[in-house]
């Protein structure tokens, strides 16, 4: 999932990424600062994993002072023939 997030400078992106990485199903978190000013920063936040819970991720972002402006991308794998 690819999120467009707006958040204050504190807590920093390391703290936010570590909190999201601890969530069930999350295998990787990538955060890029796309823009910033004296008060806020705009982030591109990417989560990778199995069975990601959109609402839990959004809740965690909010707990760290962020706001999800939009969900900009999703990648989903289908069930393989062997798993059916």
C-alpha cells in the first residue's frame, strides 16, 4: 500500500516507520519525505506485507500525529492454482 501522509516533524519518520513495521503482516516500510515546511512534512509511505490491515495502519499513522491524505497505490497477489 502506498500512502500520501502529512505529519508534523516530531515524532520523526524513523519512529513512525518502526511503529508500523511492528504491526501484524508488515514486512517492510519505506518512507520518503516529498515536501516539508516549518511545521509539517508530506510523506510517501509504502507498506509491504501479507494481509495488511488498512485501518490499523491508518490508526498507527494518526497515533504518531499523521493524517492519511490519500491511498495512492495497492498491490495484491491472487491465489495460485496450487493453493486452490
